C-alpha cells in the first residue's frame, strides 16, 4: 500500500515538474510576426480596430500573405520624445509560416513614415489550462494548446541576441 502512495506521489511530483518546465518555455510561433517602431502619427486618430484594419491592407502587411489577425499594441508607446514621434508595436498572425518569413524579410529594416521597422518572429507560451489537462474557455487565446517540437523553444538569451530574426540558421532550426 505504501508503494502505491509513493508511486502516486512521485507521479504527481513529476507532473508538477513537467508543468513548471513547460510553463517556463518561450516558443517561436512561425506564423506570427512581431513588428516594432510603427509610426503612431499615421494612426493616432484611429480606434484599435481601425488600426488593425489599416495594417491589414495590402499597402502595409497584407501584401505578404493571408493575414489571420493583427493585434496593435498602442497602450505602450515607445520613443515618445523622438523627433519623428512615438511608435508602437503589433503582432501579425499569418495563415502560413512562409508568409511571415516573407513579411520579416521585406519589412525588417525598412522605413515607414520616418521610422525604421523592426520585424521578427513572434513568441508565445503554453496555455496553463492545457498544461493542467483542463479545458481552456478562451477560444481566441494566443497561448498554445498543443505541444511543439523542441526546435521551436527559444531562451531569453537567444531572444536578446536577436535569434528570432529570420536567417538561414533559424530556418534550419525551426521546422517551417
């Protein structure tokens, strides 16, 4: 009987350790582009929905592929004291990884309204409900509900070194 309880306790501990390990993982999302330094002055009189619709257009990010969703982050403006005005960031989800790669290659380092855009692959985490084998009630949730390949994990150090930029090394490491 004590063997059963010890085995059950070890299994619970293993699940808790696995949960903590997976919860700490940062995951490259191959179809997600993170763009920073977007000129706010082009959009300052628009609502959040209007900004997303505008960024979705062909002249902006629609030309690189089928855009599923755009989430502009205007709550946190950057470079407020800049002579070219403040900027914001946006997450752009494409239907395919190829589209996100094309977007990054075309926009990273390009100019828009006096600002140089920075574009890289976006990252995400695992949904805590998924990790606990519970049903997630938020269908529009950005966190993952399935396990991914170890190749898609990225460390904080790799992120600060810009390892989520699209280049040949990442294209080989991440399963596109």
